[in-house]
């Protein structure tokens, strides 16, 4: 009887290996989706905070007055970053943007001195930007304030659509992943059905039978989660090495949380499916196992 049990156990080992591989691949795919969901939100905030507002100043303004204005802007709650741009620097920016050089036509630089500033992502809304524009234009030394209105409108709309799309996809994939892992574990446990039934027939309790299988499920689930996390981290490093803005929005804390969730999910679903299979085979008659 014991030899039969050992033989059954040996036959079950390959299925454990395949279940680890299967669960790892599924968790890895889920991790990719989770990373995209995280980046959708971070990417939106990154591009929002790249929007630049420009406050154009009166000509021949005293440096003390421009400094005072910069200090005022810098104290506002919406402020992210601020810099003073002279007319000479503004000319360089103008030419770098691909515009034609006017020096062949004009003798003087028509661009004014300005203060360029970026604001926090929660203020990058049309209503908030209009209020900021009125606030800055009310200052004595400012002639005009401009920001890319069309860009802000389309940016917010596209970010909202992208975030909702990724969230819906993540929920759908999570449901599919649960079923895939459950089926993978059930197939792995199928090869152990005779071992489970044999142990029951010689008087082993349900807890005694399930305990080693549950421990193995926890180990396999943890291994799958760790391997999936390592593969995911390598993929993330490759993408961040080739796409600069992905590196700029890198969030180690959220990534560690994602890796932890993959490990916990791998353990949880594997343990649940294993225990469910054990109970199923214990309730079945011997003839039904064939």
C-alpha cells in the first residue's frame, strides 16, 4: 500500500512543476497589466506637471520687481517649479521649437522677458488654470499669461479614458487569472487523486491528508509569485532603460506593493484550489476516480 502511495506521489511531482510554470506565467501577465494600471495614473500626473504656464513681463523691468514676482508665484499652493526666462533665452527656445529665425527681418528681439512655471497635477484643469491666469495677470508687472488650453483639455480627457480602460482590463484579467490558476492547480491535483483516496481508505483524517498538500501549495504559490515578480522587474528595467519618461515616473513603493500582491495572490489561489480539490476527491467514490 505504501509503495503504491509513493508511486503516486512520484507521478505527481511533474504536475507540480508544470503548475508552478503555469501559475508563474499567469501571474507575470497579471503583473504586466498591474504595472500598466499603475503607470497610467503616474503617466497622467507626469504629463500634467509638464504643462508650462508663461507669464510675460513688462519691458525693461527692474530685476528686484521680477524677483519679487517670482517669489510671489513660488509661494502659491499650485506651484511645482518656476524659472525666469530672459528675452535672449526665450529666443533660443523659440528657435529650438523649429520656428523661423527673424533676425534677417527684425533688428530687435520682439520676445519679452517672462516667468515660466509648472503647476501641481491636481491644478491642471481648465477652471483651475483660468483662476491661476487671473491671479497672475492681476499682478502689476505682468502683461499676459498663456498656457496650452487645447492640450490641457485633450490631456485630461485622454488620461481619464486611458485610466478607466486599464482599470476595466485589469479587473477582467484578474477574473480570468483566478480561473486559469484554479484550472492549473486542479489539473495538477488530478494526478494525486489516488494518493488522496488511498490515504483516506487507510484511516487518515482530512486534515492529515490536506496538510502536506496545502503546505506544498503555499510553497509553489510563493515560488510562482517570486519568479513572476523577478521576470516582471527585469521587463520593467528594460522598458525604463529605453523610455526615459517611464524611468521618471518610477515608483519603488508601488512596485514593491505590486510584487507582494502577486505573491499573495499566487499563494491564496493555489491554496484555495488545492484544498478544494482535496475535498472533492475525498467525497468521490473510488470507482469515480478512474
